[in-house]
């Protein structure tokens, strides 16, 4: 396994520990007091010690962000501040951001194995099925001869319209089969997803595999979301990404977003089918420009620190070591996760270190790599001013905006359930919290103005729209989809 590391240190570094400094004419002599252990040595043999937890300058100047760099992948591991207040339960945010290389020649066009899983239930009749068929035809036209494609349709049953095959060998016949598709029946999704994954099992190992689910309705299989996502998560772990697209305003948002999260793919909401071509084109382009895959970050936490929630990716674990999988990243694209940490802070001192290790594979040569040893010290201090002095304003503002965006989605859910007054109160609270974040991080405040304006507009929409109306359903789905897209990129 290849290992690579690039650290970006802040103003502080290791403090030099000199037991005795004797200055003679023209020379400096370093001496060790009798009976003391030999000091550790750094570059050039100079003795060093760990920072003194009581040294305020060390706490203030310690790094809160480290660069992560490896072949075709860069990013950072950062925390919102380097210290928390003593004697209590505190919150701190950590940010992981990874970007795949977009330099000339970095991304060779990769052959793709793509399975489209298309809803053909009765609710897809009319314009929606016509637009869906046209979008799939356009997708097949765009695919290269060496790509492979499978087409699965489903209503209350599953139909393999096209088993996985080389596009150049089936393009004409597949066009005819697409034209013959007719809607009818109910909506049973898990069996169709299973058929799509089984079709892709036969894809050669050098192809990037992706499955795309399109639906406008509610799953009628009787399976819980947890059961379905467990299966999808297992496939993602084996390298099969799954994206989902909700069409119209009557589908199950929780089901479709959970599919995309577990499948480490994309989720999108379309009010109608007119933009289907754009979504499918993006899926093909991202799959074919994949630079790295199997991307996952292992975050190691010190004692007294636990994960409360992960935004932008699924997190496996809450204490000790937490795995955050990202899956595949196309050339020039970024992925981000914000981790809410809960800290049991005791007396002032060094609480410990947060560490991140990135494992991934470069697709072109199928080599595995690791970026290791990125770690940040976390201090406990007795004064709020010391906490503020360690704040990374950019990370603080962006990460808290993600957390508050998630809470604004909860406000939308309250409104959908009929509790308009509580939804409006949550929206007002979120606006107030965003203003507090702006005050605490003035250098980053301007870029939060749009998020503040959206939360204020939501409060008005909660009053103006009925959640059961078509306009209300469209507002809720669009609002949540927009906020989700801000988290990951």
C-alpha cells in the first residue's frame, strides 16, 4: 500500500525544551540536567517536548486545519476551534473535505457499466413516461460502444428489459425496446434494485459500476427503509454506487434520500420529467470521469469525545474510531462531511488528538493508497476568550451552517406534519443562530447571508402554503434537496 502525507501547520509548532542553555563566546551549548530523561529530538537533533497545556500561546497558535494530499486526491481535515471550555459537555465540529484531481491528463475517460432502474407504474403515465423514455434513449446515444448498459423496469413486478451488454452491440435493439415500454401497476422498488445490482455483477473489473433509480411513487414492497438501505450499503462497500431521482411531488423523500446516502450516490428532486436528461447525463459523465473510488476516512477520537451526528456522509461508529465512507469521486469534484462532536470536558489541559486516515484507490491503475497521520490537538481551557482565540472562522461558519441547514430541514418536516407554529419558531431560532455564527466568525459572515435569507423565506412559506397542496409538496422537496446539495460539496 502506498502512503503519502502533507501537513499544513499553523503558527505554532513544537516548543523547544532546553534544560540548560549555556552561552559561551561564539557558541551555544545545550546541556541536560542530571537525573532527567533524555529529551526527544527533532530535526537536526534539537530536543523537543510536547506543548505545555498551560501555555496560552500554544493553545491559540496550534493548528486547526491540516492538508491531506495523495496521488490524485487532496483535501483537508479541520476543526471549528482548537479548544473547548472546561467542566461541561461541549460541542465541536470537524470537517473533512476531499477533492479529486482535475489536472490535464489526471482523468482518463473510464469505461462504464450503468444500470438504469426505471419506474413504469401507473402513476408514470402521460408526460412522465414519455420524458423518461426519451431521457433513457438520449443516455444510450451518449454512451460509448465499449460501455455496458442494463435497463430494468418495475411496477408491482420487475422486468429485465436489457441484460448487461456492450452498448455497441445492443444500441439499436435497445432503442426499440425502450419505445415499447408502457406504464401500469403498482410500485415495488427493492426487487428492481436487486435485479439491477445482479446485472452489474457481470461487469468486467475495469469498468466503473453505477446504478440509477428513478421513481415517482411510494414503495409498496412492505420492506422497511432500514432493510433496503442495508442491502444497498453492502453493494456500495463492494464498489457499486447507487443514485436516486424523485420525479414529481408524490414520492417517498425519506426512501429516496436514504437510497442515495447508503449507495454513496447522488439524490435529486425534479418537479416533472423535463430535466431527466440532465440528471442522467450527469450520472454518466461522473461515472466516466471517476478518478478515485473506495474513498473512506477513518477518524480516531480521544477518550471523552463521541460523534453525535455526521452530515454529508454516513458515519459508522460513535467512539474510538469512526469510519466515514465517500465512495467514488469524479475529476474536479469535491466531497465534504461535517462531524458533530460531543465532548465531556474536564479540567484545563490537553484533551487529546483527533486523527484522520484516508484510504482510497486510483481508478486508472487500480492502486490503493493511504494518507495517514493527520492529527489535531484538542485543548480544554478555562476562559471563553481562549476558546474564541482558537477559532478557525472559515470552518466554524461553514460547518455550523451545515448543522443549522439540517435543523431547518427538521422545521420543514414539522410544517409537513401540520405544526406550522413550531416550524416557524424553529426557523426563527435558526435565523438567530446563523446571526450568532456570523458575529463569531466575521470574516466568513457574508457567505452565510443567502442561507439566512432562505430560512427567513421558509418561515413565510410555512404560513402561506398548505403542506398537502402540490405547491406545498414541491416547496418542501425542493427546499430539502437544495440544502442537502450544500452539505456534500
